[in-house]
C-alpha cells in the first residue's frame, strides 16, 4: 500500500447488509459481471461489526473485514498504534485518528456519498461518519426506500469527480441491499433472501458506471459491512452474532489505464 497511496485514486464501496452466501452464489453462477472484473472472486471474510455504524467506524480506523483463516493478517491501512500485530512493512500507516483524515494529510480529497441512515446527516449521529470526510453528500433518493438509489448516488459521484483535482478517496455506501428490498423482486410483498439477491443484481447492473468514472490507476475495495438474517435461527435483521451477519464478501482490485487494460 505504500506504493499505492499517493499514486492511485482509491474507491471504497460498502454494499450495506450484503450476505456472503448470496454474493458467492450469484458470482458462482456468473451473474455479477459488473461488480467483479475477470479473475476477481469474493473472499470470505468476517466483519469488524454486526451493524453499519460499528462496522464503518472500524473500517475507517483501518480495520477492514478480516480473512476467515487463522491470522494474523497484515492490513492495507493502519493508524499509528504501538504494539499492533497486523501492521506490516506493506501496510500504509497514517498518523491520524481515521483513514479519511490520514489520506487527506497525504494529499487526497476525501468524499463520502452516503446511503443508509447512519450517513443521512439529519441528526448528530447521522453526521458523525460523514463528518470524517472533507466533502459528504446524502439525499433521500440515496436511501433505502428509493428503488433507484444507486443510480442517484452515481449521478452525484459523477458531479464530484468532474470537478475534483488531485488524488481522490471516494467512499460510497450502497443502500440498495438493505431492507426494504422487496421492490427489486417483481410480485414480492416482503423482504426475503431472494429479494436480497435481486437487489444485488440491480447493483451489478449499475456499478460499472461508477468504476468507469474513476481515474486510473485506481484501487477499488468493494465489500459488505455486515450481513443480515432472513429467519435463520429465528433472527431477522442484524446487530446479532449470527454467522450470516458476521460473514461478508470482500474483493480488491486495481483499475488500470484504459490503454493498458
């Protein structure tokens, strides 16, 4: 990461509430050509939190989802912290309280395009995570109740990137997977694992436009912040310690210059 920071734009996309099993099934069936470039597969990882605020607070401190195999696992980014066992020579270390602040000190313009309520800036709590960024955006049409939320979010990202100068760290919290998601499955009247999968296919149809907007080279990290339950063990939703909540998909790749691709 020490060779990436300063030379690449960085795009972090969290697919809020996306379950690993659903993501793996669709990718295995070849149904996610937009999300994952050829040769890239989902890694099975564990989230640092069981709901949006906790998971993102950890990720913005450098604690991305952890590989499920026994570690320690060196991290891409890490705040200065004496005794850290996951900071390696390849880790980019920032002397700041959070990753957006660290990247800002490294010359990046940091931008948040929010999705779920923890990014809506309507309350002090909803302003905490967006407040870590130099520039943040949220509108009701970016939220969970709009069936075209990702399209609206990408429209705003396009406006931001068109005027951005210098290196950019763009964070997008995709709300489409979060309940309610029944409107992505024709005829559905309630949220189910199947409507969750339909929402992921909606995201896949549009995410390529976001990738195309990014300047090259660009490091892309796309992952879920946590999963969600649809009746497993009697649970519905998240903020519980169930396997379908803790286990998340994760992928990272570099978008190269168009001429070299």
